[in-house]
């Protein structure tokens, strides 16, 4: 699941856009923080009530970062659950300061999200001994605004393994946006330091495929339209690969469609099943061109000299030599080359101009 974040300092239209995007991607949760201003956000009663109406309209609840100090700003005489539900807040991501008993009590009232980056196995056992209601418990990692402070991949993998062994399967992480960053540093809000400058789609796929994370949130204020378009492919189970063509032809529309890597995946190349089975190439597409080397990420078509292989579209997974039987028609953008390793046998992918 991909979802987004909003913050109460944003204009109304930007907050509603976050709800709209989350709903369009099938997400049921948005992230926000209630302690950027030490809980003073809870003074914006009209805005919070409006957010509650958005949550009901779009069918998307809000999970809010909070501390005990923040909750002390709730209106007097109103229960935590009642007040937060009115504002569309269906869960709390508990920051430092909550006692064991407070955490357990909250779990019996609403969704509770533990800090996946810092919690230990002993602490989970302590919560279990106090009968926490695990049915509504997630664990989400932190995001890290300051450069050089994000988690390593090894740390993320280790923490996730421990959480699953303890029975917590619903794990969340954050990726940085590539459009409007959140201040005050404006350096991205990723969980992994490696993802601070990464393309959000690549970061999302890595978190899902390598780290087996179920929920990924964009921590920053927005992503580009291009990211949203490619994420729509990902939601369908298709890996979008950006490439730059080196030929100019109308038949490139046949290249820029959905392909499936052969189930008997090759070592050196991704082989499009459809390219010889169902795509009808025009004759000019199969005419031999000037032979060229095939570095990793080269997009190629076997030309008419290859006999029955003519028309096979491939993407090179390693540096390959020049072959008179193969036309090089494009190159995967450098940023998307790491995604090629996720196109296993039988996995659909599409080539999009980048």
C-alpha cells in the first residue's frame, strides 16, 4: 500500500488533495503529526472537524504522531477516542513518553502504532504480558529529516525480522517526496538514508520487494505527477521502467506497453514474452541497424537476421557485446537500473519514456 502525509499547517486544498490521492490508490490511512507545534495543532478545532469530514467522505482515516503532552491539549471532559474520531483520527503513532499501561489502554480503544525503529523484543514482551490488544497494533518506522541520520538497510531488515518473529506483521515505512519537501530542513523524510535522494517509485518498490514492508507513506508534502503515474502501474503489479529511445519511430508505441518476462528467466537479459507471441512489428522495426554494444539497461530488438528470434524485445541485465543480429533501440535511465532485478520470471513490466 502506498499512502501520503499531510500536516495541519498546510492549506485546506493541499490537505484535501492528500485525501484524494490516498483514496485513488486504495489506501485507507494517511499520516500526520500532532506534535510539530507541541500539540498546539489541537487548537485548530474547525480545521480538525473539517479533516474529520474529509476522512468520512473519502473513506480514509488518519494516523497521527502524538505524545502524552499532545493529548493533554484535548478538550476537557471529552474522551480521547471520541475527540480524535470526530477529527478522522483512527489511530495514534505513539512517540516517547507513553507508559506501558497507557499504551495497553489505548490499544483497547483505537489503533495503536508502535515505533518500529526503536522498540525492542523485551518491550514487546512487556506489552504482551499486560494484555495489549494486538488486533489493532501496527509498527511503523521513523522518518529522518536530517541528512545522514536515516536507517541502514541492515538495521531495517533486522528490526523487521524481530517484529515479525514477535507476531507484528503490519509494518510501515516512509519515503521522501520529490516535489514539495517539508521544512524546516527540506531534505526529505525517508526511513532509509539510501532513499533520501532516491526516486520515490524505486524506493517504494525496494521497500516492498526487498524489505517486505506492507505500508509505505510519502513523508513529504508531495510527489510529482510522473511519480503518481508510475505508481498507478505499480498498483496493478506492473514494474514501470523509464527508458530513453535512441531511435525515432511510430512503432515505439509497441515497445511502450506492458510486457512479461519469460517464466524461464534468462541470466543475462529480460525477455518479453509478448514481443514474439502477440506483437506484430512493422518490417522497418526488424531491419538491421548499425551494430552497437549493449551495456546494462540496453533495450534491444532482435532483427530479421536472427531468424525465428526476430522481434524479441530484451533488456540487458549485464554488459553484452555487439551483435549484428540485435538492434539497440534505447537505454534504461540510470536511476531505474536497480529495478531490473525485481523483474523475475513471469513478472509484468512496462517501458515508459523518462
